């Protein structure tokens, strides 16, 4: 469920930024991704992983999640740029999401929200 919400946020904002506001492909990708990853952190902390951390530990996990997100943004940016060479931008966005999903979930589960 969290993945579906994040995907909808990411694709919707990408489409608005790219097609309506005429942002550059990579900037539109980053804009949608940053908002979606923020939503993702809140939903993953409270629901997917039911993370009980507070105080200093919660800050550590938040910073770790953002570090993972930076890696995901890099992977996603490379994926959308390469895919957009051969398919329309909106389809390239789906490739970007697919490339980042496995990275973000796996690293978050093993490093950020491990209990």
C-alpha cells in the first residue's frame, strides 16, 4: 500500500512538473521523488516497519533514510535519463521507479528500520 501511494505521488508530480510546468526531465524526476520519499518515510516509519524509535534514534534513522533516498535518487535519475533515450518520458519515469524501488526497500529494511 505504501509503495502504491508513493508511486502515485511520484508519477503525478513528475507529470505536472514535466508536462505542465515544462521542467527539465531530471529536475521533474527529482521534484516528484523528493516529495514521494518524504511521504514514504512517514508511512514506512509508522506503518510498514512500525518503527517505535524516538529521540536520538529516530533522528539517526531519519538521516539514514535520507542517505538511502539520495542513493535512490541517483539510481532513478540514471534510469530515467537512459530510458528517455528510447521511450517517452512518462514510460521512462516508470523505469526509474522500478529501478529505485528494490534499492530503497531493501536498504531501508536492512539498515534504516532494522530492529
